């Protein structure tokens, strides 16, 4: 009976302890599922009793309830009985202790057919921790070990036996050290191309042993060599491939000091890389477990570079000194180098070295140490033409705009080590592997070559100078991360991505959009809204003060209320109580405050508003004066049943006058200019206050205030 056939009534949302679900009967009872009200506050035994009573079962203690979980049934326990959900179909079945007892009895004394059925059930039931605990109590593990040592099971029975053992190990029911060397050798001998199922589970057992029991590492390593495992990467069974790679990773991760160098050589071998690339990486679909195994192998490969990354260049090493010397020779194509020391030092300066008299000192910082020199040397020797072109292209710019090439090579090496987490421990859940590093030999050095080309290209696009080095490095890191996120299959694809899709112009646009999106999200946060509300009040007070100061300073307005429409000077008194105005006798000077004879008391003003000029009759447009045609700057003041029509020199000035008088009337300024000023100043204030939150996501709601301590009997030093 499917869930779609059941009509489940939603529980009262006020009671979060009640769930409505279905419980199907055991296989031997032919009845429809029971629609049950599951109360998580009841003990599990009481719930089981209710269900068994419904089906007429008397021995309730021999039954348990299973819940579907990740495609398999798991027993519900007292600790997990609250994990149910509305609408689930649970299953009433044999209790774990009873199931373990029945299986163990059949394994020990049952007929051949019963033993085979019991082994099959064991391979399934052992995945459940409740069953596993009961099976271990019966000393079932010791029995399984003895059966493996005897080696009597074959074919499917052997597969089920090993599967049960493997499941118990994964659930922590068996300590990896419990398997003695004889058992491990026996399990290792089952690895064979003739039976992929047995091979898969045998490899899985050995992975568990190597990862969790250092004492048995040598036993497994001697029985299962990397050369023996290599053919299984070519298996048609993806499970065998995955377990094989997992075992290779485990052997390399847990290798003892005397074995470590040999395993590192195997990891770096071309044979293993080609096998992984051809048989696994290029597969049409890769499951999550395989992707994780590829990631771990990739991390182990990168970690081989770590020692070089933390090692300084050896001043006494002929190899290191020769590599440094070739950097200059290849850059300037000098085969017969007979230059004077001063000219050689000039060449080092052109390459961006900070210590031209002793270039090796530039590689003293670790990381990236000698690894930066080796990557640069690879570029110089394997891509000489491209290297020479980059150097000379760089020298062709003005001195201020030249890229310090040595600094760039060292910084790029350090950056990609950080991006690829060289020297880091593999993440237990990551599946972030990069196919292009499996596609060719010396992939890290080739990756460096493309990244230094990218740095050179981005430097040119940004028109950078020396002080812009950190900015360029930041952009290049973002370009690399964005391209790697697409998991290019080859380094050529990687270069195409950073060259086109993630060029500097596109990165700049992406940053802009990200900033806008982040600002929009942050603007909805309650804390930001509260800050904006507070700052809006402060900004409005600032604008009010500025408008009143504008009126106190005064200005020229055309008074359209008088006969000749004269230009007059209007000025507010310092105490904001009286508006003074009068004629302007000298247009080149500002009249004194005392010369403004006309006055209007602010208390007498009833209204101030913008208004267009309205003519009383129809006048041809050709005969209108310029002042009559330009009416956008017109406003009027009403006082004592009188109206003063005024015209300012600009719309902005008109808004300032109207806002000022509006403020004097006790109202908020509402002109378009006032709204623009508030928006502009508020934006600046918000940016300043939120400066420290750049690149941070502000939560929409403030975090809850923690409860007070039980007492205050504490102190701090």
C-alpha cells in the first residue's frame, strides 16, 4: 500500500509531539496498514504493544518497528523514536534481539539451506546498529571470523559472509584490530577478477582495517601491493574501482615512514595517473563515493609538493644555482654569458628580483620556498618562447607599469598552493576533485604556467602599476577559483575559461553584481533597517540646518508681484523670525542686511508652494519675455491674504527656498531635491557605518539573547 493511498490528517500544530502515520504488519499477517497516532512521549514498548494488540499478536516483546531510511529499513529505538514524520509508512517486524538470535542459531546448527538464507539475511540486517549490537552479544563476530579462517563458503555465501562482517565493522561493532593476520591474508586472497562481488567487499574490509588499525598496516601492505591493485582500476564494476582507489588512498595515508617514500613514488607514477584518467575520470557518470576517492587521491598528490613548499633554496646547491642562472639566460637569450657583474645585476632587476646581487634570497620565504623556483624553472625551460615573450613584453612598458616578474612568480605559486590546499589533510566529505590534474604529467607545473600567463594578461588589462600588485593578485585568485569551480577536463579548457568567461572585465562585472546583491540582502536585515531609520533622522536634521543656512545667507529672486518685476534680494534673519527683502541697486555686490527695508514676519506666512506663471490673457509666444516663458523656477509665498510671486535662477535654488520656508512652517521638506539629498547623504552614512561588514552576510533577524546565568558568582582576571 503506497503513501498516496493513505489519507493522513495533519496534526494540531500546537502539539508537536503527535504524528499521524501508517504501520504495516509483518509478512505473515495479511491486513492493511494501521493508521496510527504516534505520540513520541510514549515509551517505544508501549507503542509496539498498541500495534501488536491491533494485529492480534500476543508476544509483543519479540517485535520491533522499522523506519525507511536512505533506502533501507532501520530499527526505531528509544533514542530515535522522535525522528518520525507525518505520512510515513513504518513496518512491524521481528525485534533486533530475536532476529539476531534466529540468524545466529541458523548459522551454527541449521541445515545448508538454512545457513545460506541466514547469511543472506545477515548481510542485510548487519547494516542496522541495533541488530549489530545484539549479534555481537551472542559472540557472532567470533563465529564469522572462524568461518572466514576455515574458508568453506564459496560464491554468494562467501559474499554474504564478508558483507555481514564489513557492515558490522562500518557500524563500529567490530574493532578493526579484532581481525588477526590470518583472517586478513584470507580476505586478501579473495581479491580476484573472477568474482567482482567478493572482490568489492574484500577491498572494503581492508580499507577499514588500514584506516583504523595501524598495527595491521604492514600485513595488508605486504599482501595487497599497488601493482596488484592497478588492474582493478580497469574493472567494469564501478564498486570495485571505487574500493580499489579507496584502498590505494588508505595505504598512502597510513604508510609507515619506511614505506612512505615508496608509496609516494607510486602515487606520482604515470602508470597510475593514466589508469585513473582513462578508466575513471573520463567515465560518463561518477558517483559521490568515487568523486570523494578521486578528491583524496588528488589531495595526496598535491601533498607531495608540500616538502618543497616549506624548503628554502639551498645557496650551496649546484642544481638550485643552475636553475636560477637559467632564468636569466632564457629570458634574455644569452648562451655565451660574458657580461660584467653590473650588467648581470641589471638583468636580475629587469626580472623583478629584490636582491639582484644574490637572487637566491628572493626564494627564502616559505611557503612557497624552492617550489616557486622549480615552477619558474619549468616555465623557463619547457615554455621558453612564451616566457621570453612575457618578459620582453613587460619590459616594453614604462618603468612604473612594469610587473615585478619574480614577485609575481613567487606570489602565484603561493596562491595556487593555497587554493589547492597543498599540505592539507583530506576533507572527509569533499568531492571537489579537478579532472584536468589527472589529464597530463607535471600537471601542477603546467597549471602554474597557465596561471602566470593569466597574471601577465590581467596586469595588462588592469593597466596596473607597482602599488596595484595586491589588487591584481586578488583578481587572479578569483579568476582561478571561478574557473576551477567548473571542473574543466583539461588545462586548455581551464585557459579558455579564464581567458574569455573570467576575463578581468567579466570579473569586475561579477563583483559589482555580487556587491549589489549583497547590499540588497543586507538592506533587508533588521539591524540595517534600524540603523537606516536612525541615520535618516540625523540626515534630515542636517538638511534642515543647511536649508535654513541658505535662507540666512540670502539670494537674488525676481519679484513678479511688483509692477516692473524687479530683481530683489531676500534674506532671513539670524533668529529665523523675519524675512527681509529689498531692491538691488548694484548688481555686482550683495546689499547689506540693513538696506533691505521690506519685511515679512515668518509667523504671518501661511503657505509656500511651487507654481507656474499663468498669464491673464493670450499672448503670442513670440511676444513673451524670457522671464514669462521660463516658469519652472516660480514659487509663491502666501501671508496676510497676500501673495508674493518669486522666480529663482534655477530649479535647485527654488527647491532650497521652498524647503527652507516649509521647515519654518514646522513641516518636513518634501521637494525632489530634498529627497535626492537625503538619499545621497544617507547612502554615504550607511556605507561608512557598514564599512567593517564588507563581504559579510548580515542575518535577517538578530540572534536570540542568551539566557542569564544561573548565578553571578564569577569573576574574570
